[in-house]
C-alpha cells in the first residue's frame, strides 16, 4: 500500500503528550506466546497507541520481529492486502496471495515474527481480504503470531483456535484509562479534566486539548452513527435514567434489552448499566420522559427525577419530589440540589406548599436561626392539611421540629407538638413523627433519659431508612447525653451509613475514653452542625496540645453556650491560662446556672473540664448518678486532682488521659507519675502525640515541684528534633537541616562519617561490628572508648540543639546494638533510594545519585556498595525502557549510556542503547552504538544473545 502503512515505518509516531500504557504493553507482550491476539474496542479507545507502545517495548528485549500493517480502503482485495503484508515482511512477490505470505513468515525462522494488522475492521466480513486473513490464521507457522486490532471482531472464523485456547483477547474494559492514568495525563497537559469521561482515551485527550465540544463531535460522528436503531433507543432510555437495570431500560425504551455494549456505558457489579453524562448532550430524550420519570420516582432516585421534571417543566411532579426530598433528608438536606429545583420553579408556582417547604429546608440548612423558616413551614403545613395531605403535613412538622431543636426553642416545640395532634397517627410515619417530637421536647427539658423512652417507641424500623435517619441521629445524641457513648457509637455504626454518622460514632467513642482516629467531612452539614463539629474539634485538639484561633460567639441558648464555654476553656488550658479557663466556666454558670436542667446535662458532655475547673460542678457531679462514659470522665478528673494533692494511687489508663484531659493536664499527670517511678503514661503520650509532649516536659522541668519527674521523662523518652534532618551518602556525605546543608566540624572526622554511613547502610549495627570495622587494630577497651566518643560527636552532629541529659531521638543505643531511627524527622537518601521502587518513582530514585555511594567505606563495605550501584544501574535501565516505550528515545539512550559508564559490559544496557538509537532514526548514533556493542562482545569473547542479535540485524537492515 505504501511506506506509511507497512513495516516499522508504519508504527505511528507517539503523540505529543503520550501516556505509557504499561499494563497493556504487558498484556500485549503475551502475543509471543499465542498464535492469535485480538484487540477489539470502539473508536478512540487507544488500540493503535497501545500496539505502538508494545512494538517499542519489544525493541528493548525482543522476543522476535514485529511487522506492522495498517489496513485501509482497498484491503478488501486479497491481492492488495497480501502485497501490503509482503512489503512489510520485505518479501515482495509478483503474484501475492496467502501461500506467499505464509512462505515469507516461515523464512523468518528461527526468529519469531508477529504480524500486527491495525484497523482490521476496514476488511469487511465475506470479502476476499477477509478470506486471505482466514487462510493465514489457519496456516500460521509455529514461529509466527498474528495480532488483529479493530472496532469489531475480524470477519473470518477463529473458532478452532479459540477452542484450543490459542486466542487472547483485549477489549474495551482493558483499554479504558484507569482513574490514575487519566489523572496522570491531565497532569502532563497541565490541566484539570472538566468532566469524567469514564476512561475513554480519545475523549479524555480531546477534552484536555480541544475542549468538551470536540469530544462530543467525535462521539457523535464515530459512535452514534454506527448504532442500530434498537441499541440507540436503549442508549437514549439509559441516558434519561442515568443508571438502570436492563428491565428498567426496556420499560422506558419499549423494546427488550438483553445486553447493551456501547462505549461509555458501564456494567456495574449489581447488573445495572450506567451511561456517562456526555451522552445527554447528544441524544434527545423528550419522547421518553414520562416513562423515565415513572421509573426514577418508583425507585426513589429523586435527584435524577427532579432533573427530568425541571427539564420538562413539570411543576406538579417537581412538587411531589420536593416533599419527598425533605422527607428523606431531614437535617441533612442536599441544599444545593434543592436550590437548583427552586431556581427552576416559575414565580406563579413558588407559593405552592411543596415549594414553601423546600424553601424552608434550604434556609434552615444555611442558617437555622432565620425567623422566616417558621412562617414558611407553617404556611406549607396549613395548606397541606387543608388539602387533606397528612403525610405532607407530617414532613412539614418534621422540618419544624428540626429547626426548633437546633435553636433550643422550647416554646416553638410546644407549638409544633400541638400541631402534631391534628395529624392522623395511624401510619408508622406519623407515629414516628409524634414520638420524635416528644423525645425532642424531653431532651430540651433536660431529661434525655425520658427522650430515650420515647425514641424506643418510635417505629424507626417500620419506615424506610431514609425517613428514620433524623430520628436515629437524635437517638445517638441522647445516648451520648446520658453518658452511654459506646452504645451511641454502636447504634450509629449499625443503623447509619454515611460520613457524618461515622464522625458522630468516632466522637462518641472518644468521649467514652477510646482514642480513635477521625476521618472524613460533611459537605452538607447545617449551620448548627458546623458549630457542634467545631466545638468538638477544638476540645479534642486540646488533647494534642493544639489550639484554634477562630473565636466562638456568645450563644443565646444553654446548649450551644456549653459548646462555646468548653471550647474556649480547653483552648485556655492548652495555652497555660488555667485561671482564665476557670473564669470562663464561672461566667457560664452565672449566665446558665446548674439548676437549669438542660444546661447542666449539656455540661456533662465535657465533664472532665468542668469537674477540674469548677468547684460547683465537681460537688454536684461527685454525688450524681452518671452513665458509663461520664463515670470514666469523672475518674480522669479525680485522678488528676488527686495527683496534684500528692495522691498517686490511681493509675489512670493512658487512653483516658488523652481523651479526657487537655495535653498540659495529661502531661502534668504523667510527670507526677514519673516522680513515683511510673513512666508508662509519659512514654505512651510521647509516642502518640509526639513533639508537643516533649515541649510540655521541658516547660514542667522549670517547676520545682515537677522538675524531677520531667527530667526523668526527658532522659528516658526521646523527643523528636525540632528540625528535619537529612543524611546524604550517595556521593560525598552531606547532612542537611530543614533541607540546608550544614557545615559541622563533626563531619570533618572520618570516623564520624564512617559510623554514620554504616548506620545508614545497616538497619541495626552491633557494637562489636562497628569496632571491628572501624578500629580493627585496637584492643577492645580502647576501641569501645573510641566508639563512645564517636557516638557523642555523631549525636552533636545530628541533634546540636538537644540539651545535655536528654535522650537522643535519632541515635539509639540498646545493649549491644546501635541504630538510627528512620522516618519522621530523620531521612536518608539511601533509604529513599531503596523505597522508591515503583515504576512511577524511578525518576526520583535516579535523581538521588550524586556519585559513588559511601566513599569513606569503599573498602569496608565493598559488597554492599556494589549492590547499591547495581540497583542504580537497574533503575537507569528500567527508566530508560519506559522512556523508549513512551517515545523519548533520546532520553532512553542517555540513560543507557549512564548505565554503561558504570557497567560497560551490561547486555541489557547495550540492547537499550541500540534500540533507542534505532527508534530515534539516528543513523550516526546507530552506527556508533552498534560498534560499541560489537566491541564489548569482542572483549568478552562471546556471541550476542538472541535479543541483541535481533537488534544488531535491525541496525544493519534498517527494519
């Protein structure tokens, strides 16, 4: 056909920004193990790119010779197709046909040859060209392999070979970009992908280069025009639904759908299909709207149904969906979705009860103190009752309860409870509402135990989970209020499944004395939810010695006032201002006396703070009947105050000290325990919290009454250094502090450099090993003395700011061994060099090389240094091979050259250099590299291995 369609010349040039498809290259490497490999996927799935990368990869460690043919118009003619294949095989024939092709393949023996036919869909089934390919596939010699790539399976039978397991297949799912690959390509373009294209390579690239419009045009032209009418109808139905089962698609499309194989349509594990939003811009769905809405509404996909309703301007349908949205998301409304719906509603419909209710829910989500909420809800409820819609009215009252509870408004709750009496309580939903309202009233009256009685009667299990969520959340809250934190956490974990619930469970466990980790965030949190979360975060942060600067404004209800009081007091204690913390509690109690039951019960949420800082609260709680969590908090406060009085009989669990006490108090307790010889708490806190604990140790060392205990902990519990320390041994030794090289006198001592190098090289170094390596000629006593002196210099080098008498953090001695503490504040380039083993990290690993490693130990540790050098050479070669596969032969050659500088007889490096020179189409470099390979072989007196021989032949023939 011509130069651009056959031979290695026909392998497409790499794209300007090409992503290495290493997993596909690995899959395609197996083409040498099977007679036939099929690569079948729709347009734009990167089939040609993957094949081209596989061909380039084969240049590195060749298994054989690749021969490329790009099929095109005219190749349905057998003679023209055969001639193209023979041209690629460099075996022209005056009478081309299948026998001549098979003969040319056999002449390549003993080398394997792989015939790659790209765009094979251009050869129609039943054509002479397809018959020729069928004959070649049937008669392949043992040393020949066939790769057929196209948008559909080839138009000739392969059943016999498939039955024999001789056909490998790579399909759409294999070719699609993974999330990591998409992100990597976007980074290389220096852009963010504006939309998720489900890994369709061509669309991802076009979207990054020409914008989404180019992607849509491509899809319309290359995919939609090829779909049959039933498949197109099914795709249109799926677009309307977004995600659906085959039955749902069939219902909307009006025709049976057995299987839907279309690009950018995923099949989920549960059997459902999902269409990418891209299709919505290409396929009109108005004629299927009604059926789609019925399906979406029936399965409760309100957001999707609402989108359809808005597009269709079906306000009656949207009104029904609005009530359902509020019902199913009470207290956690997705307000952005709700606001989009409201924005779409025309003015003449805005005062309908459903939209009044939705507007109230949105306002609540943004600011529950807004007085307009009550008016909106009351108007909605009245209109719904007037229309006889008791279920809708129940939803409105549920929103009213949430708002009143957020404000702590007992008067409003009483009004809502009275309105609830007008409802028909025959259904589980209405009974749930009544008991939930009663529970809220009880909790706001300061009786969470009575609230739990009502919540036990609420039929949460008899209504859909979405309807019960707000009641279950309140149940969790009331259990925590009663000091039953573990039960609260278990209920949240058992009954709720979202990030907010997990955070509630974690907080309940923390205030039960379990030092859990906190993860996640809540994007739809209400304004009050944010206040609660910020207060809890502030108190918990104080346990780690952290403070916040964002002030808490004065609150107008006792419940939220407790949050502000506890948070501000915790910050004051953490800053060492305990008297200020006492004043904060005193002012709070003056404003909200403990005789106010609600105020006192909420103060128990942060019981230890109040117990220590307020004599009034301590006296009250010493005689109170507390729940298990509150008992543990009281025990922590008692242990701390008793320790201050010299009574150290109570041994507070370490986790309880962390969870219930701000860090200055827990460290003070640890120091007092240390005076009595108990260092366990101090050690545990230092390991869990880190440097802030040691700062507290040093602070308390100034206190005459605590200095002895603090000094003991400082001497036995190593503190992380204030600065990051880096050790560089790959090349001349350097030590850095916060990334800046230090010019310390200790580094001029050879033995210091040698000992430091040994400790970097070996995770644990025996003292006898160090002595034998560094002072082999000295007697044991003198050598041991030298080791002690050298270790002293090394400690000063690594931690010059550490005070005398404090334990070293970086350099540890334990009996007969010494070691460096890896990670955290101390790093070493050699450790990073070994850790950077993933393919994507090799550039970083190679960049660490500044020269021969550990030059001061070249005689003592020759074998280990040799292993490091070999690892570096290996990294160079792997990275060079990646550069070659991703179309950077110049850089691949440079990497190979660096490897050959260290290992001039490394066969793999010679192969890489020769393959890179060939791929770069640089004749001069190819000749020079070939000469170097042959010279190396002559010096060794050996023949080239088969792979090198292939490359040497290619360097002569220019194939």
